C-alpha cells in the first residue's frame, strides 16, 4: 500500500500478447495510452498504440537497460514485455535492480499458459523451460521418459536442434509441437516427431515436447550417479557411486555456486548443476586436456554454463565469487583448505576426497582440527574370475565433509 510518505510508482511493466491493446484490461490499456515513454522490442512497439509516446528500443548491451530506465524516472514510463513480466521475462531482471515499490506489474497470459491450453496439458505437471538467449543444451538435463516439456525457444532453428538432442539420446519418437503467434490472428501450429522433424517455423515460437523413450534410450536422471561411461575421461575421475555420495554431501540447491577444485573431466560439477535449477559451478583445472573434456561433457549432459578456469590452488581461488559449496578432488593442502574455508558462505558445504595415503593423512589431520564427518567409501563390482564370477574391489576413498556454521 502506498501512503503519503511513499512516492508513487513511476515504472509500469506491461505484459502484452499477440492481440495487442485489445488483450489488455481497461486500466492497463489506459496506463499504456498515457505513457510518456514506452520501452520494448520492435514487436512490442508494433502491438501497442500511443502516437504521442517517445519510443525506445531495448538498449544494447542489454545490461544498459537499467541505467536507461533510471534516467527516465521523472516521466511516466511503460516497459512492454511478452506475456507475464515475472516468468522468464525481463521484468524479473528489472525488479532485481529497481525497488519493488517503484514498479507496478501488469501480467498477461504467459506462453506457458497458452501452450498448455492448446495442448490440453496440466501446466503443474509440465517442466517449463526457456532457452531464449541461453544455451540450448541446458534443456538436455530435462529429457526424461514420459516427461512433458514446454520450452520458450531462441529462434526458428531451435526446434530442430532440440529434435537432434532427443533423437541422439533415444527419444526420437517424442512428439513435438511448435506454437507460434498464440492468441493472435496469425497463430500457427506445427506437429511432428523428433526423429522426422523438418518444419520451417517462425522465429518467435514455443515448443511443446512429450518425451517418448525407446528401449535403448539413455536414462539421465537429475539425481547424481550418472554412469561413468557417459563422461569423456582419461580414467581419472570421481566414480559413479562415490560421485553420488559426494554430490549428496555438497547439497545442490537452486542458484547455488560450487567450486570444483581439480575438476578433471567435470563429473562432479556437471552432476551438481543438473541436480538443481540454475545451480552454477566453477571448475578449477590446470590441465588443458582435462578442461577440454569437461567442456565437452558439460555440453553433452546439459550443463553448458559450467565455467572452467586454468590455474592451481590456492592462487586460482583469489577474486572468485564466494561459493555455497566446495569440492576438493585434487590439489588438497592445508593452505587450500584455509582459503576455501575463508571464502565459503555461511552454511556452505565443503567435501574433500582422498585416495592416496598421503592425502588421507591430510584429511585426518584437518578432521582433528575442524571436526566434520570422516568416512571411507569402497565399492565392489562383480567381474569374471575364470569361468566364475567374483567381487573386484575399487580403491577405497576417504571422504571428509563439513558445514560452515
């Protein structure tokens, strides 16, 4: 509620659909018609009417938008966006920079709502994703049997790229529907399957996918513990069962940042990023060949935003964004731990694994000083022993974990 001491909001962020001004409520339409300045993309300006307003296109670079808006603070300003301003939209970016009491949001039906209505799908039972202006590969982590996906795309080529991702992973029988210009006179629909997708579609579109897995499809759950052979590796990597235990102790959370020290082929960082929406990771790895493998694994497994740094610890940790969790898979030393412990946020998790007796001794010493949880992990696999089968043990892994309180 605005009281006498609180300035009235000066910025209105208005969601607009393909039906333009006709789709706005009377109150919102009045706001647009009375605006002195209207900011938006070419499409938004075409959909709206107000011949007297100054028209401003999205600034380039896009980050300059906040400065542009704040320079207009003494005028009646409207920002036009597509659909719901706070659902995968620029409204959220503006709201992080300008106080909420200075903004009024005017939501319109989102592309997700319109698409679910066209498909007859319960929106609550769908994964809603965007690859608009983001790496398309990030949707790979959501390819699951019987999963329904609604994806805001990057352009006309995006459905074809996603069809390839699906087909390559044994989901070529998945049904795909592209919806364009929903709610307008030019609305179009294109249907097909991933394996035979060949439509030319408009650049501004929404993609609906019903995932259908073939018997030999790759199963890539978002819980940690992907098969080792899904990763390119030189053999030096955190193996499947230990990796699952490691990521569980790191506790992936929405938007949280991991430092993966000695990232190798990136298996821990990638599993961390897959396990929680918008989880981020920085992998520190001094070897060029391993960083290259980690980058390829990240693209193939749906974690394209994995950041990789060339460097040795603890020096490479200077000036990095403070992490929410840290995995030390290589480069363990008292100096590295002290640098990590100083940098990690409150309630941050630190996990270190050791295979050699020397690194295990360091973990035992650190455990005596700082406490935490010290465990030894070992797996056995059934392998042929002549004409019979026996258990073949892996090397034991000592794992130390603790939470910063």
